C-alpha cells in the first residue's frame, strides 16, 4: 500500500469511527485494570506487619525471662504481660488466616508457632515459680545465718572434727554462692557434700545450736534445689522451637508475597501496554483528523516551494550561462593575440640566435647571445603559462551538462591549482603526494568544480593564520578498487558544533555577502551523483582533511549514466 492510499484511508469516516471505538474499548479495559490493581488483596502485607510485631514481642519476652535468671528483674509482671500479649496477637493472626483465603496456606505454620508459644508460656510460669521460691529462700537466709551466729557455742571447736560450727557455716555459704553463680554439677556435688558434713557435725553441737543450724541448712537446700531447677527450666525454654516455627512462617510468607508481587506486576505491565495502545490510537485519530484538513495546505506549500525553486534555478542558470559565455568570449579574445605574440617571440628567437651563430663572435658577444637566449626562453615560458591558464579557464567555463568521459584526477587537480594560484601563492605552499592513479569515468567540469571549491576553502581557512600554511593534495588507489583524493590543510580546523552542519544547504560561517553556504552541498551532490563519497575529518588547531572516494570505472562500465545533470545552485 502506498503512502497516498494510507493517507486516504485515515482521512475516511470509517477510520475515524474505528479509532474512536478502539479508544473507548481500551479506556474501559484500562479502567478495569486500575480498579483491579486498587482492589488487590493486601492481606499478605498486613499479615507481615502483624507478624513482625509478634517476632519483636517474642524477642522482648526472651529478654524478660533472662532478666529473671540474672536476678535483675524487680518483679515478674513483664514476663506475664509479654506472654499474654503474645497469645492475644497470635489469636488475632490465626483469625486473620482463617478469614482470608489467600493466607490459608499459612495455617499449619501458625498452629505450630502457637503451640510453641504455649509451651514457652507454661515454662516461663514454671521459671517464675522457681525463682520466686529461690528469692524467698535467699531473703530468709540472712536471718538464719544471724541466728546461728548468736549462739556462743558456734565459735567452739567441735570434738572429732577440729572445726568450729562457724567455719562449717561459712564453707556452706561459700559453696552455695558459688553454685548460685555457676550451677554446674561439680559445684552442686560440692555444696551437697558440705551440707552433709555440717549435718554430721550437728551431733557434736549443743541442741539449740543444732536446731538453728538445721534451719539454716534447710534454706540452703531450698536455694540449691530451686537454683538447679530454674537453670533446667531456662534450658527447656531455650529449646522451645519458637524461632524455627517463626522462620517457617517467614519463608512461606516471602513465597506468598513474591507470588502476589508477580501478579500485581503483570497487571501493571498490562495496564502500561493498554495505556500505550490508547496513546497510539489517539495519535492515529489525531493524524486522521489532521490529514483530512492538511492535505490541501500541504499541496499549496509544495506548489509555492516548487515555483520558488524553479525561479532560483532559472536565475542561477542564467547567471552561470552569462558568466560562462563571458569567460568563453574573453578566453577566445585573449587566445588569438596570445598565439600571435608567441609566434612572434619564436620567430625573433630563431632569427636573432641564428644571426649570432653565423658570425664569428668574441667572448662578449657570446655572453650577450646566452643572455638573450635566456630572456627569450623566459618570455616563451611566460606565454606558455598564459596559454595554459586560458585553456584551463575555457575548460572550467564550458557549459556542458555533465557528459561522462575519461577524466585524469591528477590533471584535474593541477588545473584547479592553476586557477587558484593567485590566491594560493601568498597563503600556503603546495605539497603533492600523487600515487599515479588511473583515469576514471565522470564529468570533468563537475569534478574540477569540486576540487577547486575544496582548494579555495582550504586557502580561505589558512589565510586567517599568522603563518604560512601547507596545502597537501594526495591521491591513491584503494584496495576496494576506488580512487581516493585528499585535500588537507594545516589551518585552524573546524569546530565540532560546525562540523556536523558543513554539508547543510545555506549554512556558512562567512560574513553576509561573502558566502552562500551552497559550495559544499553542491560538491556533496556532485560526488554522490558519481557514485562516490565525500567525508571530512577536522581537529581544531591542527587542520582539516576532505576525502573524496570515487569508483574506478572504464569507458565500458555501465555503472554511471552517459550524462549527469549538474546540481542546482542557489
């Protein structure tokens, strides 16, 4: 389908209706997607928030139980409160799991966690009871010790033991303190041994002292027993698998959240896709609406532009035609007297030198002969240079239409150098690096125009320097069977912001009235019409290199047309 057919299709009423219907359908679909995203089940995130609070409370509960063991808790209310809060929050979490179907998979893990919490709560109560009894016994113990030391017989050495009752009491207290700090089996056996030793020594004590010591020993036994029991209960508390149960819930919750996040992400992606389709549909509708009203205006602009282009081309062609005729006439008028003067010089040279040769001349006459010969040769050389310049001007002014014929690249460069010599000789030295490339097929006048334009541009660039520049002209035959021409200068170079626009029509950096901005665009079009390329490489402060690549073709090659129309100049 061609572009005009597509434009006509979009301009039809059927396309308008189709665009409107598609926009309405896609908008309804987008609305449903937005509603679906807004009503997405957020129970997993709510569950996570509550579960994280329970885990934080579980950690605080562990710290409160540990403070009981370390004896730094003023009372046991914090442990009781933590256990009650844990059970209440777990009950709410279980109710949430039962209410939301999406959380049903978490119910077994929640039941396991609740059972572990119940076991831990029961053990914490046992720990509280044990340490309460231990605290009571420890609080009574100072009075029992004080009563024992009030009896004067406590300082008497017991027969058969060689120790005082006070020493036995002190050893028992020391063993109890050590066991209380570190309730190891070894210290337990040691304190029990001291209790047995003290009881055995009670048979040697007076009755009152023995009853007092017995009360002391009973409190010591309670402290040891409760300390041992409390330590065992604490070990059982640490073995309750609340952390493992919580980790199982955490793992299942992460998997559930990932699944929910994936579903929500798919909804968002689909919503974005529908939004993009709505935008495209709206753009198509706008295009259809605009194309219906813009066609006439576009055709009108095209006609005006075409008319302006034709007028500019006709004016430029008239200027070029007049300039070509003027140059052709001038060169013709100069060529005739130039040929006459050259013939006269040759005749003078022949007759004057022959007269000298026929005479027996002395040394002074011979010197005059040589000097006259040099002068005549210089004059003839100057005339030959003038004739060459006239021929070159005639070739450049020839009004052909780009007829394809054999063209010597290096001769074309020399012709261009000859034309540009008045500007070039005061600005730069010329360096030739010719590779002896073969002739190519092309339009000689157009290719000469390109080379001359590049040389003149290089001269203009180097003329801004405070030193004499160097213009390097290079030719080579590349491996791809193409002819390459380099026009390089060591001028100021081209700034990066200008380099990208040098082939744009009407772009010029020269002052108003000194440049049209069409030289390089015309060169680009000429090389393109010849099937070649023209590129530029420039570095500010180091110079510029224009590279022309042209296909190497012989006269039998059909690659180029037999005639290339010259590009329109402005």
